[in-house]
């Protein structure tokens, strides 16, 4: 587990265009194993719950995050609150967000965006798809999964029956993948080409000094994680 200390300031709208700014500092644990990328989860998943449950902040509405900084992060052996090996359908709101953080399940809804039952079901589906790698993209894929029941409107509903889905870590799931790229130091042209910017005779194509065209980069898949504005809209609504 990781123990994280974070501090910052959030904004509270008090009406008539007036705002208040409240500072905070929290230390909490997450079942996540790696530090890289944890900051986004801290801001969007954990801080709204921590602030909402802070009795010293009662009566103050959380409107938006003004700033935050992770001041300390360390690995700890304490597994008291660890979600691993536990039934996802029994998870609390905090544990669901911890599951999303641990496995980078961006399809898991953010805090207070839906009922706890719906959130658990969506968390199970996200876990099945990414961690257990059960194909669920097409209608045919979903029809082949016993735990999914097709509804009259064509949608699918999770039906676990007597089955339980535990938050286990498959062997090698977090193993670092080796890209196979050379380990020699890379030149500026390497990074420019990797970014999709052509380089000819030592002169960047963007200067207009060559007749070559800049190769187009491939479109990237839309990140399902809500943007900051979308997050703030969810919180405000």
C-alpha cells in the first residue's frame, strides 16, 4: 500500500459571487502499488471524499479544487484497509475509488456521481474488462459472458447470481513491459520523429526549408477519465 500526505486549497461558492478558500491537509492509504500517475486519482477520487467527510469543514460546500500538492508518499506494509482479495460488490464508496486507483480503472464513476449499487456494478464491469481481460466491447462479446443479461432494450445488465468478484491481482499484471527500444542516449531528432515531426538534413520540416510533409500522428483513443471541468460540473451538480 501507499501512504500519501496531500495538502492544498479548495474553493467554496457562498452565493452572490462570493467565494471562500479553505486549506486542507490529509494523510491516507491506498492499495495502489505504484506512485506514477497517482496524483490524478488523488485529486479526482480521494480528495472530494476526504473533504466531504471532514467534520472540521462542515457547513462549507466544496466547489472546486484551487491547488493541491502531494507532500509525502511512501510504501507501507499495513494491509488493514487493503482492498485486495475482497468482494467488490461489498465495497464502500471509498473502496470503490481505491479499486479504480489501484488498477487505473478510469471507467469507474467519480464520487457522488451515482448510487452505491450502480457504482459497484460499474466497478465490477471495469475490473472484469481491464484486469480479468474479459472481452466486452461488442454485443457478441457481451452475449458470450454468462454474468451479463441482455435486456429488452438491447442493453446488458450485470447478474452475478451466487458468483463473487474479488479484487485479485493477476500474476504479472503490474510487471513493467520492456519496449525493446535501444538503451543508447537518444538525440533531439529521435524525440521529434517520435512526436510525429519529420526531420530532413538536420532541418526541421516546420521551417519550410524542405518539400517533405510532416507525417500525421495517429489519433489517440479518447481518455474515458473525465476532464477537470467535467469533474467540477459533477461536483457542482
